[in-house]
């Protein structure tokens, strides 16, 4: 790493020769494989943008010129070139974020890791420069996968309106987002990749005509003036140029000299320019290149030599859903699946293999996924839309006004709900139950274990007159949590011994989804303090079960525990249901505070926000004690924790 360790900032690249730059690219790839294999992270995307990132930082002057990364999972090389080379705690507490982070560097601008937003950011920044009289450049790097998102095209429409606003759009075209990019745009870019481009044709023609005496130069100028017709004939780039955007490319994204030349031309143009770069996801690392599914888009801890996981993982929530979807597909021909460019991450790859004609990958277009699902449902099918919980935020209006308003039988399956941890603020699935509470008619299931994922998915797809949601956590799914009884539609997970004097049990603990084991632990800690507790799992948290207010009335305190934001979440809905039923029982809701949480392991984040069994039991003990008037002049009893 002789060269890499000498790079403390982008301008250090200026002192390297072409040969040293090639050597540096090799060192960076070795570094990425060695370091990311120890921590896990986005490996394939970063291996593909090494030369592109070097060229960007040689041509543009960051942070004066703003280099923006769409999604940002491909920013590891950018971090290395801007002085951040300690990857020992990548995505871990106290370590580097897996995405750009303003707290880390002045070279980072966009922290949001939701796709297709960078062009809107670039449009706004370029306009701000114009208003303030600055001639700084704005550079937006967007993948071909992110260009399937409608927001990107809304931004392009606005960017093209200003012919003299310096804005460079770099299309990082690796034919993939997570998986291979699909759709009409993908086909168009494929045509550009495989056609002998106009610029190359024009260069060869110019060389020929320059050797022709007298008439050569006039002929070349005439030919250049007719470039639109020739471009459409030789390389159909018209889609971009019809928008009013200058197009440069396609460029070999691993040829440093070609990249720098193209970027310098784009920089000099002074207006909006698209530079189309062809890159190879996973470049230089054989295990990644051999992974046809996603080219090691994101990996856990792996052996660097083989690319194999260091530890075998058990069954996870996603795989349970995946298997049940295949079973449902065999039983019901009307069930179809929709993914937003994430077939494998959300577990629809098995369904796609079994029923390829019944899966629709809409690209990074969650809004379209929801509206298209409404159309499918209206047409007589039952669509299952599988997305990460954090990404459903983007389709709220469509869920509300297209699916729910029209009473369409659409099932939304939300993977990675609750705290996800290492991917940071934009990936925590902590808003879905709050956002969706306001949608009339919509029903939300929060399974507590694998058995409930299977059962509640089946219950959800049986609903044909309203949208349903099934949301579950990230990672390994624990053992089954058996019910000991039932009240209404709720499962009783723990019931106290009957009180001989007929006194009410102390606490009704309402457990939401995957937090059931923790809630049972809380009940055990309370029992050790002499506090009697009933634990119930509502299973369906919206609407609130009709039997819940009556059950609450038979207890002294109600406590809700959920892995969602406290504002507008299940706790709020239960409190409202109690008020509506005139049940005057104190309620304490525990959940995620309404703040953006730093990246760290899931358990570390939960400990930091106090969402652990000892923390909650301690507070509930104090609440019950105050109700009884005990310990009025003494400290609140402490619950022992391990």
C-alpha cells in the first residue's frame, strides 16, 4: 500500500504519474477486499468504481466542486481518497459509515442512501451556485439502476432547462443495481454500450478528411454540423440529447486516461453534460465476478481468498417469507409478486425461479410498484409487493390514494423493519407503522416468529378488499414463541397466576412483532419484583383488536413495546383505542425515539436508546411503585441486569 498511504486528500493524486495511478488502483482493490472481508459491507460496487473515483478527484476540485453519490454505497474509494483509510470498524459503532457522512468529511454531501435522489440534489446545488455567482462544478454520480427511478427523470427534465449551468452527470453503467438492471432504459443503455459510438466515428472521419487537401476541413465541419442525424444512425443517444443534454460516451470506466479526457471535456462545456461510463461491478475480484446474483453487492464477513462466509447463518426472516411465497404460488395462481430492483434481498428469487412469468421487477420505482399493484389487483390478481420497510416511505401517496382509496387487495411485505443498525439512519425501518396508521382500511401484521410469518402472510393475501402489510425484522429469526391462550384475535404469551383476593394483575404488556422474546424477559424481571404481568401479542396491530380495551381495563397499567418510532406508532394507536373506549388506565409506550440513529450493531443501538429488557423493566417497576404510593421518599427499586 505504498501509494495509498501517501494519499491524504484528492490533490495528492496530482503528483502521481499514469503508471502510478494504475498501481494505486490495484492497491485500492486489494485494500477493499482485505478490509471489507473483515467487517462486511458493499464490496462489489466499490471494486467497480476505483478508476472512476480517481479520475473524478483528479479532474474536479472537491470540496469546492461538489461530488455527489447517488445511494452512496459505492463511496468507499471516495473515502480512501479523501483521507479516511481506517476501515477497521466499517459500519460499526465509532467507525466509518457505509455511506457518505457529513460528520466524517467536508467532501461528503448526501447522507441519504435512498436511490435516484442525486440528480435532484445536483439540480438544487447548481441553481444555488448560479444564484450566488459561483462557477463551481456540481458532479452527480448515478448508476444505471438508479436511473430506473422516476425522480431521476423529473430532475433531468429540470437540469436540461439551463444550458449554461455547469453540471456533470456521470452515469456509472454496470448493468446492475443489486441485480441486473431491467426495463426500457436498460435496453437503451445496452444499445449505447454495444454500438460503435458517434464520437469514435467522427474522430476516424476527421483523421481521414484532414489528409484530404482543400475540401477536407469544410467537409468535416459540414459533417459535424449534421451530427444529430449521424448520432441517431450510428449510436441512438437521442434520448439524452432530446432532453437538451450533451452526451459523452460510452467511456471505458476502467481506462483512467479516457475517463479523465471525457470528464475534462464535460467540465469545459459549462452546461449540463452526461458522461456515460461502462464499469464492471466486482472488478478485479474473481469470487465477486463469479457471483451472478449480485456480484457481491453487499457481503458479511468472508474469507478474502474464496469469498465464502466465515460463519454459516441460520434461517432468517427473509428466507421464511421466501419459502412460504413459493407454497402460496403453487396453491393460488392469482398471486403475483413485485420487487423494486431487489429480487434477491427481499426473498423473491425463489418465487421467480418457480414462477418466472408471475414476477415483475419495476426497477428502483417504489411509487410505480404500488400503483401497478393497484392495477393488478383491479384486474383480478393478488399482488405481493416486497420492499425494505424504509423504502415504502417513498410510496406513501400511492398506498393511500391508489391502493387504499380503491380498496385494492394488495399485500405489502416489509423486510428489515425496525432497527437495522449498521446501515445507519436512512435504512432503519422505524417509520412504517406510524406512516401507515393514518391509511383508512389498511391492516398491519407484525409476526413474532417464523410460524407467524407463514400464518400471517396467508391471512394477509386472503384479504381482497383492502391493503394489508406484513412487516418483519432483519437477520436471524429466533425460536417459536408459543401462545398460552387467546383473547379476541390476540395471542396471550404469558398469563399471571389468578390473584386469590380478586385483585387486578399489575401490567398488561403489549408485545409487537419480533420483540416478543424481550417482552417475555421483561415479564420475568417484573415477576421477580412481585409485579404480575400479562403479555399479549396483538398479531395484527392495525386496527387495534376490539378486545384490547376490555383486557386493559382488567389491569392497573398498560405497557406497549415496539420497534417503531414512538410518535404515531402502535403505542399511540392503543392509547387512542383506550380513550375511545373510556378505559382510564395509565399507559407507557416504549419504542424508538424520533431521531436519526447513528450506525452500529442492532443490539448496540437498542441498548443506546434504552430498548432492552432491563431498561424497560426498571421503568415499569418505578411506574407501578408510584401507582401504589410505595417508596414515595425512596429511590426507585433497581432491577438487576446481566
